[in-house]
């Protein structure tokens, strides 16, 4: 496997790791094959042509890799409880499906939310029109007494989009660098813990990411050959991406601009003015229609036939009969109406101006910190993933890049653009806000792995290195299952809560595990500071459950989410860090036991004084 022919027995000992050994076995013919785009060496200048149909082995490998990733994601459903934002997205999506109104919140567009609620709606879940979005979402999950089933139905709505994004990534890498690079890119993406994590929760991030990648891929293909069909595909993908998350309105123009600068530097010209006008007209119509449909396809009329004759118009304009009839008809036509879109964009701008409380490297902040996303990317990405991405980037940008087809630079340029925009944002609450970086860097990493594999100068060493990195990736991410959301690489150490929390570590996903821990220890009464939105009484934690308030003494069994410990209480729970927890439940909840009343002012050292304690 991966060319480790001289250590075959050692390699085969890992073949059972999530079934990847079955895929990688006998892949040498595929990885070493040549095609019109299979070589990682510099190609001729100008755009790449569309490769022919994939060979059965390449297609089978892609299907199996995606299927294994989907299975891994589904296996997390029964272990992880709903995360902080899932009830809100489910409720907002159900509102639109059930009532064709979208009143709960306009900060997020509706399409991705509808997908999280779609299977619940089809299954007959009841929408109760509750006044608060989170409460309505919790009621939907618990309403029929089938919490795990309802949560599974909601999360399954995201799964097809992960598969779509993986397929687009594979096609993109194959079109620009051949079957070998496409295979490696798919291995990287289907083993990226951050991607697997957000594909396993009923939120907007993975749906947006996949549609945004599809839009970028369609855009590059349209630039290479500006046909009406490609313009239509781009418009549909872009419209769905915008209808899933407003980030598309910021990310896409910036990515398109950066790519065009690269094309200009490489000596590429824009398509003809006629082709541009035709393509943009088709794409713009598709975007508008998709957005209009996503928001409920509502219309309004300036006037109606019942109001004829329109005396106000007749008094101002004296029109001949036939002309007046045409004008009347035009005024009575239904006009697409999307007020939520404008309101949502306004709300988003205001939120970005206000900023958001965030946590980085032990500090609670409200202002932005440009380090947030680079630190998250460095410490939450598998090290072999980063190593191969760096190798691919170095290959893409090495001297002579200007003479190679411009499409190969696209994924790297787009990833850098998304990261730069994230660093400029005032909202630093999770790496999920720059999630499109992962499929883009997977393509870049696929280039890097292909370069190492096919290196003619030191072929045995290159294959050994590529194989070692990929094997490290497979084993490392398999060991992380099912805790992809709380994954940190080896550089983060054993206490990642000192670096990041919130949706990068603790999003409230370990409540099922806390329930099991309480039952195992026969805990009858529990005091808890939980980072999440739910009705704790419905999770069977203990006979009596009390909320742990900040700066409040406690006795008996105490549980606290790491996000609450580090950030939510504004320091009001940090007194717990002076005590050793009895257990760490899952990856995100600490469990304590105090035999006597203990609180924030118990044995607290006063800095700069001779007193040892303050009572």
C-alpha cells in the first residue's frame, strides 16, 4: 500500500482502519497511470480541457471513499447529543416548510435550514408555532418522544451535501491534475475531522460549504469555456450557496477577483464581451429564481384586475386603448418579493460591526483577533493534511507557475482568500465560518501527494513519504472517532480548552455521555453549567438537576461544560480549576464531587499580599 512494498505486512496490519486498506490495496496502477492531466509536472500554458470518463477503478475508489465517510458520520449520531445551534436551524426550516413564512430569524438564509427540517416535515413532525426559535426546535426534537430518531432525521438532511461537495472536489482535482491527485484529494477530505464533524450536525455550515465549492468549480469551468449551460450551472450553485449562508456574497466576489488577477498575470484574457454578457445574464436569472424560491416564492402586485379602471393612472396619462390595456396588465403582474433577504443582510452587517464574544488562547474577547482562524487551522487540522497541503502549495507557486494552466492555482487562491476574509471578520466563534478552506486545501494537498508519488528524482523516497503521511492521517482520524468536532492535532497537547472552545471543541455534544456517566455512578442529584440549548429534565441525567450559577458555591456532584468553564461565565466558574475533576465525560464535560460546600471564595490566594487565603 502507498508503495510500501518492502513492508507489506506492516502496512496490511492497518488495512482494517475504517476500511481504507481495502481502497488503497492495489491502487498502484491508478496512482501511477498517466492521462492528459495525470502528470503533476508543469503542463502547457492555457486552460485545461475536460478529461475523459473516469476509469472503473478510479470511480470505484471515489465511491468507496465517500461511502466510508458517510458511514463514519452516521455512526456519530447515536453518540453525540444535539449541539447548541441545531434546534434553532431545525425550527426555522420547519417554520418555512409548514407555514411558508420565515419570521424566527433572518440572520441566516433559509435553504440549508429547510434541508435540516425536510425529513422531519415529511415524517409528520408537528410545528407548534412557538414564540421562541430555540424552544420550538427543542420541542420538535422531543415532541413525539423519539429524540434520537428526530435528531437523526434532521442530521440526515446534511449528508447528501457532504457527498455532493466530495464529488465536486474529486471532479475538480481530476480535471486539473488527473486521477491520482483526485484520489489523494478525496482521501484528505474524507479524513478531515472538521469536515466530518460539521457533516454530522444539522446546521448550515456543511451545506453551504458544499454548494460554495460547487459554485467555484462551476465558475472556473465557465471561465475555461463560457457556454450557456455552464453559466446556468454556476447560477444555480451560486444561488443555492447564497440561500444557505450569506457568506457566499462576500466570499465569491473576492475569490473571483483574485482568480482574475492570477489569470491576467498568467496572460489569460477574459472571454468575449458577448459570452460574458450572455453567461452573466443566465447566471443572474438563475440566482434570483433560486433565492426567490428558497424564501417561499412569494409575490406582490401593484394593483389587481378587480381595481380596474385604474383612475389614478388614467388621470396622469392619457393613453390609447391598446396601450392602456398593456400597461394595466403590466401593473397587475405578480412581482417576486424577498423582504427577508434585505433584512437578513442588514442584520448580518450590524452583527459584524458589533462583534461577538470569543475565546482564544485563554482570553475572552469581544473584538476580533486576526490570529483566530490561523491558530484554529494549524491546531485542528491533522498534521499530515497540513504537510501535504503545504507541499501542494509549494508546487503550485514554484518558479514557472505563470507558464502552467491557470486552473491549478484556483483552489489555493480561493483557500487563501477565504482565510484572509475570515481573519478580517469581527465574528470569531468557530473554524466552521471558514469551512470551505478544507475541501480547497484537500485539492491542493492532492496535488502535493501526487507530486511526491510521481517524483522522478527520488521516487522511492517520495512514495515512502507520501505513504507515511497518508497512513498517519488514516490512523489518526480513525482514532478520533466519533469526536471529530473536538479533534485537535498533536501540537495542541492534552488541554485544547486552553486554545479554543465553543464550536471548535465544546458545542454541547456530550450530554448523552454525561447521562451515562450519571447512571453508572448512581448520581441522584446534579448541579450543572451546561453549554447548550435544551430541556435538561428531558435527558434523564439525575432525579434532581440544578443549574450552577457563576460565582456560586456548590456541594455534591457538579458537571460543567468546558465552554462554560472558560468563556460563558466570564470567569465565574474558573474557581473549579483549583480542584481535580473526578472524570472527564467525553471530550467536553468535567465532573466533580464536593463533600462539603465549596465555592469561588474558598481558599483563594490573594496576589501580592501575605495572606494565603481570602474567605
